[in-house]
C-alpha cells in the first residue's frame, strides 16, 4: 500500500500531471545536484552533531556560507533542546491512508516535543497548512498518543528566524480532514491529454515530456 509523503501531496496539489509522471509512472528526470548540495550538507552535519559524533572533519569541507548557516543552526534555541531523534522516519494511518516521511529532528524539554525542520531556503508560504506540517504533527501525535505538547518548528537559517506551530484538537481535526480529502483525490488521478502550459511549467523538470 502506498504511503503518502509531504512531497507527494505537494506535488499533486501543484500539478496532478507531474504527480502521475513522477509517482505513478515513476519517471525520473535529472536535476542539478548543486540545487540541493547546501541543504544536504547542513542536514548531514546536524544529524551527526545531534547523535554525538565528531564533526571536525565535516566542518573543514564547508564553504563560508555553509559555515554561517551551521553556526546559526547550532546556536538556535530549539536545536539546543534535549535530543530525541534525527533523520527519523515517522508514519501513521489516517482514515484509510498511510502517511509519513523523514523528519530532520525531534527534540524536547520538560513538557513539550518539537519537530524541527531546517530550511536553508524559504519556509512554506502557509506553514501551518503545509502538508509537511500536517503529516509530521499527525504522525508524532499518533506515536506519542497525545495532542498537547506537540509542536513543529521551521528554522529559517537564511533569516535566523523560527516559526513555531502548536498542535491543538482543532488543528488535528482539520489536518486529518485535509489529508483524507487529498488522498481520496489522488486515487482517481490520471494522465491528462490536453494540458495547458502555464508559467510554473517553465521551472518544472517534467515539461519536456508534457508538451
């Protein structure tokens, strides 16, 4: 059975055609590795650091921008909380659908848990309603069997800002409803024959096979 990740749901929301090509037909299109290199380096370094590994050798290969981003993350108030997990797979069942993904880290203090997501670029435009927020908060809530004290923090490393989202009974119901709705829609998705080109297609790696 398919387990829906945040990227899968975001892809479908933005373009059902791309979802079909990428996840149904499993067509892989090449992308520039440099687009993701900075984020990969920071995430890998954070994972080793949180697990208590020696990171001295890793620091020597960072460029100046990455060093600044790392220092910003290391000094972040949420990143300094008690470590629970990092680069950790979370999943759960909502309605008839399995959802899940790989989180950057989970930390906690005396009463609360925090899902951390480090961004070297921009955070989502509507972070409270982003599928990443929804899926990870629902999964952690199910795992811990609680609603209170579940939080999601987007750490904006570029601007040195945090965006904190707290789970509530109301949010949990809204999130479950949204997830079930889009997963039901995906069940009926099909390749379209009469596509219309839009500006967002200019930045899509699949445009060569759509038009």
